[in-house]
C-alpha cells in the first residue's frame, strides 16, 4: 500500500468518524426530545454518509474482481442511494414540505431496481476491472440520475414552502450545488476526487440544514425558558387566587404578570359574568402578541385561572349563604342564629337582650288540610311578617319547622317586649288568614350581669313557648317559676337516664279478665319506678322520658320483662308503646328482637289513638309489619283521641280497649247507650273489646250486660310484680 493510499484511507476513516460522531450527538439530542422530527431525520441522513466514507476505504483494501470487492462496491452504491433518498425527509423536517412518503417510494423503487441490476446483470456494473479500475455498465448514470431528479424536484417544492425568502434562496442554491457535485462525481467516474465528491456531495446542504437546526435549537431553548417563566407566572397567579379575596385584585395581578413577561404594556384584562353564573376573563392584546401562539396560550391560561378563581369565590359566597340561611324563607338558620346570639350576648354589656320563640299552633293541620306547598307559603309569609314587624336592630331566624326566633338587642322594658310579641302574633295570623289561627310565643329577657351561656336564652324562650301553648296563654314570659320547673325537668331527665342505666325500672302486671268466666286471660305490663325508694307515678316521669327519648329503652325493657312473665305465667301480655317509640323507623325490628323469635302471638302491643295519628302512614306500616309476625295490636284508651268509630275497620288493630271514662259513665242511661254503641260497632269490625277502669261491681255487671269481652280495673286486680291470683267478685 502506497503512502498516498494510506493517507487517503486515514482521511476517509477520519471523515467517517467525524460524520458518525455528529450523528451520535444528534441522536442523543433526539433521545431527550423525541417530538423533534428534524433531529431524527438529520441523524438518519448522516448515517449513510458515514457508511459511505468507510466503504470507500474498504473498496480500496479489497482485491479487485473478488466477491468481497463486488459486495463492497454494491454496499457503497446502496449507501449513496440512501443518502439521496433520506435527503427528502431531512429537507421536509426543515422546510415543512409536502408529504414525502410517495416521493420516497418512487425514488426508492428505482434505486432498488438499480441494486438488483447491479448484482445480477452487467447493465450497471460490468463485474470486471479495466486498468485497475472497475468497469460500469451503460445504465450506471441514468439509473441513478432519475431518482436524483425526483429528489431534486421534491427539494425545490419543499424549499419553496419556507417562509423566509433569504433562507429559501440559500437552500436552493446550496441544494443545486450539492447535486451538481454529485453529478460531477459521476462524470469523473473513478478516482480519489470522484470518491471524495461522492461522499461529500451533500456537505453544503447538510451545513445549511445544520445551521437552520442550530438556529431552531436556540429558538427552542429560548421558547423553553419563556415557557418556564410563563408556567411560573401562572403558578404564582394560581397561588395568589387563594389569598386575593376579590377577583378584580387577581385580574390586576395577572395583567401585571402578562405585561412584564411579554414586555407589552398594552395588554388589558377584563372579567365578565355570563348568563349561566359563570365568569369569563380575557386579555386584549396588540397584533404582535396575537400572532404569537405561545403568548396567546399563556394569556388564555391566565384567563382560565382568573375565571376559575372568580367562580370559586362566588360559589364560596353562595355556600356561605346557604350554610347560614334557610333555603325556604331566606332567613338566618339555626347555625347562623347561634352566631348572632353569641355576638349579641357578648355585646350586651349593661343593657338587656330579649329572645322571642314563636311557634305556629296546629301547623301540621295546615299541611294536611291544604297541602305542603301551601304550608311552605305560610312559612314564607310568616318570615316576611316577622321581618316587617320587628325593629330594625332585631334578627329574625328560622329555628326549624314552624318555629322562628327573634333576637332583640337593647331590649325595652318587659311590657314593651310583650307588646311586641302580641304584634308578632297579629302579623303572623294576618299574613295567612284562614290558615294560621293562633301563635304561641315564649319570651326571655336577660341582662348582662347574668351568668349564662347564649344557648340557654333560646332554651328558656322555648320552654316559655311550650308553656304558653300547653296552657293556651298565647304569650308567656320566662320567669323564676318556669326556671325552677325547667331545672326540675333537667334533673328528672338525668335521674331517669341514671335509672335506665342502673336497671331501676320494674314491670308490674295487671290482670285482664274474661267477662263470662272471670278467668284471667291476659295481663298488661306496666313500668314502675322507685326513685330513691319513693314510688313515682307514671304521670310524673313519662313525659320527661318521652322528651329525652329514654322511653324507648324503658319500653324495650318492658317487652323483655313481658316475655319472661308470659313464659312464667303462661299468659299473653300486653305492653304499651309510646308515641316516641312509634316514631322510631326501626321499631318493629327492635321490638321483635326484644321479645324473641317465637310465641309472638302472646304479645299484644297497646297503642293510643294520639300516638298512632301523630304519624299515621309510618304507624300503620309499623303495625302491619308486627301483625304479619303474629303480634296482636290493641288500640288503647279509645275515646280520648281523635278516632271515629267509622275508621276502626281501616286500622290494623285486633283489640279495642275502651277508656275508663266510659266505664264510669255507664251507670247513667246516656253513658250506657254510648258504651253499647262502641261495643257493637267494634264487634261488627271484628275487634275484641276490653273495657278499662272497672272499679265497682255495678260497673262490671253493666259492662257484661252490654257485651264487652274482657274487663280490666282495680275491681279485678291491681298491678303487681307477681302472677295474678284467681278472681272473686265481692258480694253486693
């Protein structure tokens, strides 16, 4: 090997290494930015040039005419063809030229035919050497020129799409120069110069493309830095949205950020509320900014942040109102009332604070008679009437249901407060004529020197209202007597709770006797309580147990005791169910669990008329569930409530227990006639009749004559914790 040949090989190797190194650097760049097709195709374009330079050296080293030599020449030809074809997607990635697929198919197809002819015929390569140089066939130039022309046409069409005229001209000139160098290499056919020109024909194009790429890279870096700054600005505005309470302040902050980042003082922000209660923030911008997609996107994102913050703020305000306002009347609700009352009591000083608790009497009747929409209208009218009547400094709140509370700071003397209460009564009834007949109002007036919690003001006013309703007083001022009664009730409630926890309640059983045979056929379970070894009458503690809800546990305990008594006495047992128990949605399940899984036919549940009618649909559903399990239902104290004889057949009951008043009145002709009618209609409805409160032999004989089935009363036995004894009537 001559020194010139060695030098040429070294140059080829060095040039190939340089090109391969550039390709490797571009490949690494592309790995970190896979969306950049320009870098990818430039990398792919450089690969065949590196291969071509290496193969030029390889051809020099192979033995002429051998198979290895032919293979090296063929591979060099394919590398040259690849360098020509890959010029199209490389240019397209720079210029944004037309779709390149079919252009590559056309040029690549021709080069593929050329590759086949190169190996199998002498049309492209003659497969022999003349004077030490390979001899080529007649199609060596034309088979390559046609694909090159296709590439040149595509290159021109692609370059013409470039927006910059100078860049377009430079790239066209350099492209023509490159393809001219390639044509010159084919004209020279062989030699060192031909190989050099063949390997480096695209150097001018690659140079300018790389220059464009570097320029794009710098633009990408600047765009990336700018994008980061925009992202930081948006994050800053987003964070500020949680602290700037007014949307206008946030809009001004966003406007200032946009002006500083885009260096454009003409940017103006605006915030509008749309018809659907949403908000729309936008930024007016000069034409120079409007042509910048990155800047437009940034301003749009800022607008979305401001819009979302404005909507969030409005939603917060609506939720704040909803959390502290009644949805039906618009008045402050109980939660807001607590805040108002606390603030008013804290500021009372040496003045007086009045609280008026208003309740519409028999409001349930309004809903039942006129319907709930009319009931809602009555509540709305009541709220409006209260607000119009109270002094401006007062606060009206809806406490719940048909209850309203008025908080009056700087209250006048008691007589004027009472007069205000009467004015409120008149205003409420006048606002809903024919629907609201009366209103009960409880009044409490407190001074700042009293030691009490704010909630006790509402509690005391509620107590006064309840007393006014119970005694039909209309207006009741909370005084020392009510205070003492309230304290007694609170203490009683605590004692009842303790007694339930300690198991102090006992169950006594009163016999129910068959009229015809005087045989005890059942017993009624009655709860009894000895408080500190002092027997308390049920009338003393039952209302308090109802109010506190302890009656539920007392009732379940009575059912469990009744189960044991039924097994011990061998008799059915009746157990009273209070209105408070009947209001429990799971009453049926809890009663059945307390009794046990069998012999449910020995359990009779006694329900008063008033308890059943307090919530008729729920009560009937519960009773029907219990009856389906075998439990018998008795309508207790019949005649003291609201039921008519006509509706007996429609109630889910098995037994009618007539109130003791009818037994006492049966000694008179009129009372006897009434009791006879009750018994006959009950029998016609398929009910067993039990007359309660029979205390004399005369009453017993009259009740027996009128056809009652069973009787109960002190004549036949008093409640006792032991099993009943045989009955013997005293002689007259």
